[in-house]
């Protein structure tokens, strides 16, 4: 769960004695990531629709809401975010890199 929240897989592997290969292994029986994701999906029913057209409608709505800066996203579950100011194009090369 820490990795899903933005933690580095490197320090997680060191702290828990897990190899990098095991951490990302795609086999459900041998890997770590997918069993955790499945457990989260079972524990927290967030009610996302499964039909492709419904998901596209959600993603398109969020794209419009963010002025085209966030696309292909159907849901966001985040923690605390400090108030920030969107930088101007003249201040940075990639404005979207500074959004949270």
C-alpha cells in the first residue's frame, strides 16, 4: 500500500527483505503488488462502472474539468495536498509537471 501511495519500491524491498523481481512479479502466487491490489479492491468497493463507455464518459468529464491537463483518469483517491499555485508557462517548461 505504501508503494501505491507513492513510496519507493527500493526502500520497501530493503525494509521487508524482498527482491525487486519479487516485488513486481506478475504471478499472483509469487508477486506482491497484485495480491495487495486485489485485497484493496475487495475491501473498498468504490463503485466504478465496468462498461467502457461509462468509464470514457467519466474520464472525458474529468478532462474537461481540468482544462485538458488530466486525461484518461476515471477516479482519484488522494491524501492531503497543500495549496499550490499553477505556474505560468514563462516560469517552467512543463506546466503539468507541477500539478498535484
